[in-house]
């Protein structure tokens, strides 16, 4: 157990952050400290990406497995050419189309990155976030910033500074509170090191949007069948080391019910009744379209099934809310795995582990 340190909590305006506060936070990063900050996807926990011991501190603070590499955040596209050994044309086009924004490009790693960042791989994930606070902080630090999501390893990613505080208070130097993150799920991770770009993790930028700019792309098998990414099973190992861990998990077990929109709610009602009869407190993660169909249990509405981006925005906050409510089991309605819905279903399936029912 590491020693407790004092964690500063600094509110900042999300569009025009106070330069004095940003400079203080930037100085902490430059000197090897840890600062959590908002991005447009989720909150990140930053360290100077060029400082191995500082980056090692991120792994300690989160309890993160050492073999899971970090994304390096930059404030301008130019910085990529110092950090990557090669930048293919298609990567250039993707940066122009989607940066700043929720897209991480995995490129061959340049020299000079400590092994703590890449977990010893010969590639590096790079992203320019679309959040004024993140961009100002990276610029103030004057160095690229390695940052995973700012949660304890295994917990749902934080979409507010309060979530970060719950998980990391006493373990990091400062939290910049720039209000709730907008997208709500993490960036799309796209591996550009092979002949065809491969989506390793679906996120804010959809496969259709990527194809429109980069042509043919492939989905890693673990994107859809999260069981395929779970370590072992005789299948090939996941290309993104992070995908083999159970993730995004609230404390209560989560059962995901997937299938036709008319069949899912009745099955959730049955399950809710079953658990209620067994004396369990039931949480239901419902879509707005079907929320009225549930009469028992703690019902939280993430968003509208028809607009999966609205579900993404409130997904992790809802999972954390169930923990606060103290439910014993969570029953979640699946959405169509299309567009941003693919990212939502990827996260829900990982939170569920093997507790997935198809109806
Ligand atoms: O939206 C986001 O991406 C957020 C914000 C803070 O930017 N960050 C984030 O980081 O989600 P993290 O560490 O929670 O997830 C990074 C993912 C992991 O699945 C990791 O395995 C993968 O990216 N990754 C990073 N570098 C990689 C590499 N060189 N090759 C393959 N996968 C990589
Ligand atoms: Mg994470």
C-alpha cells in the first residue's frame, strides 16, 4: 500500500480554464507528479510520458497491471512525429479528420519513450483530446502526457471529477474539475501498424466514420465477442493488452440481456422478480423507451436506445450510481451494436463478464 498524499481539487472553467491553475498543474506533471484532468471522453490520470518513474506512479495509483500500455496525449499533431517511428498516409488523414477527438492511433513507437508507457511493446498509442482543459494542461506541461482513464483498475471509467475523487483521493497530486465528460466512453483505439487498420477498442469514433476516411478497416474479434478477448481459451491473444482484463465493473454483478427490443424488457422483468423473491436489491439499467415497463427495482435510465450516444454519455455514471444505491444485482438492457452502440455494448459485455443472456 502506498503512502497517502494530499490531493488538491481544483475547479476550472471547462472552456476557459484559469491559466494560473493550469500552469500549476502543468508544473506538477513536469516535475514527475500525477494530475487527473477532463477529456471529451472520460477523465484521464496524467504523468509526463518521457519520465519512466512518473509513469510507473500511474500504475501504482490505479493498481493497473504493468503489461497494459498507456495512451500518450499530445496538444498538436506535430508532436506525433517525435513520438512515432513512422506515420503512414492513412494515419495522417485520420488525424486531420478526427483530431482533436476520441480516436487513438497505435503507431510504431519512436525512440525515447520509456518502457513503462508502451509496456515494452514496439508500438505506442497516440491521441489529441478535444477538451480545452486537457489541451491547455498538455501545453503547459510542455511534454507529452501519458494518461489512462483515472479510475482504480477494473472500475468503471470516471466521467466526473467526483468519480476520480472517489477512486484516487490520497493517491495522486491533483484533480482538475472541468465538469462532466461529454462522450462518456473512451476513445476508439485503432492499430495502424499492419496493412489494414484494426479497431482494438470501439469508442467515440465509429467504424463507419473511420472507413469513410481510411478505406477498409477490420474489427479485432474481441470488439464484438468480448469472450474472445478474455485470456486463454486456446484463441489467439488479444492485440490490445488491456482487453484481456475484466473492466468497467460495478461492485454488484451485472447481467446483460441482449436481443430484440420487444423481448428484452419482459425477460428483465422476470429476472427482477426472481432476484426480488430471493431477497436481493435489484438495479435495472433501462433505455428511455422501455423504462416505464419496469415497476420494481431501482431503475436508472442511461439514454435512448435509438440514440446510443446518449446511452454512452451516462453509462459509467449509472454503473457507479448503482454502487452508491447498494444494489445486489444489476440487470442491463442491451442496445443495437451499431455506431456508438458498438462501444456501449463492448463496455457492457466486459462489465457482465460471462453473465450475458441472449433472448
Ligand atoms: O478516451 C481515452 O482513450 C481515455 C482518455 C483519458 O484519453 N484513456 C483511456 O486509457 O481509456 P486506458 O489506459 O484506460 O485505455 C487504453 C487502451 C487499453 O486498452 C490499452 O491496452 C490500449 O489502449 N493501448 C494503449 N497502447 C497500446 C498499444 N501500443 N498497442 C495496443 N493497445 C494499446
Ligand atoms: Mg481504462
